[in-house]
């Protein structure tokens, strides 16, 4: 489980790049609402993370890819709710920087996503 968690975090690091990049482009350049921009970045990162986690982290060959992806995405959507809740708490209530708040949110949601996907999405 420790090896998988380390790989999951490496994959998550690439997801952070996707997430922050898309969030930044939508929020700062396209001037889209911060929660919509955050959600779009998060969903794009979740999709790339699913592919990389399936292939590399868990070396999973389950033929029910659609069901597996939907399970992964469902867990990610709950994670997105947690993510947006933390961002709301830190930015709107505690007046912290948006991107610092987002970093805290990602750290928290990483733990949620790993254990839920370990036990439900990529089970043998």
C-alpha cells in the first residue's frame, strides 16, 4: 500500500499541474468564477489521474473501464466537494490566498481519493 500511495502522489503531482494550469487560465485569463474554474481544473486533473493510476499506480486491467472510471469520477466529485469546501472556508471566511487554500485542499483530498480508490475503484 505504501508503494501505491507514493505512486498515487506522483500521479497527483502531475494532476496538480493540470489542475492549477486550467484553473489559472479559466480564473485569471478567461475571468470565469473561481469555483467553476476550480471545478474544471479538478475534473480535468481527475481524468488524467484516472488514466495514469489505472496504468501505473495500480497496474489494473479490469475490462469494465467505463464503470471503473465512473467510480473514480464519483469519488473525485465527492473530493471536489471537500476541495471547494476547504477553499471556501480558507478564502471567503479566513481571507487566505486562493492558491494557498487550493494547495491545502489538494493535500486533504489526496488522502480521501487514495483510500477510496484503493478500496473501491482498483480492488483486485
